[in-house]
C-alpha cells in the first residue's frame, strides 16, 4: 500500500493506531486529520508519558491504517501557525457526531493546539 492509501484511510476513519518509537508493544488509538495531504494529530491527555512527548524524544514510529502499518517520522511543522485554522476546521468537520462534539470543541483549544504534531509516512 502506498502513502495515498494511508491518507485515504485516515480521511475516512475516526480512530487511527499510533506507536511512538519501537519499544511499545501495542498501538494507541488517537484522532488524526488530513490537511493539504498532510497528517496531523493533537495530544489530548497532555501527560508526560504521552505519544507526543515520546515522539519529541525519538521522531520515529508507526501508524496503523486497518491491516497496514506505515513507518512514520513525527515533526513539529514550521508552518504550523499558518495551518492551525485549517486543522481546527478538519477536527470539527471530521469529529462531528454527538458524542464527539465536546472533544472536537476541546481539541481546538490553545493547550491542545500547542501539542500539534505532523506525521510523515516514510516510503
């Protein structure tokens, strides 16, 4: 499977598996959005032992799209400020079911915006 297949999976599925580094045995399920054909996620829990902080220490990991696992590199994008509005809108649009609305409203708040990361699928 190629990068475009992974992007389509993320566009069309609400829960995506992520693994920071290669030490963790299991994938954690998080929300991801695609903006300008780029993959973004925000930390919800803000914990010290989070996937976000793990990626800050080691930028390699994997995302799981159905049965397919893609190696990724995690970065803090240089153009994040230009993309914040679009990423916010992507979260609000994608996660708009009744039970998700409080969380999608929450994840566009500043404390979560500050924990935005981009994932690049390595080919």
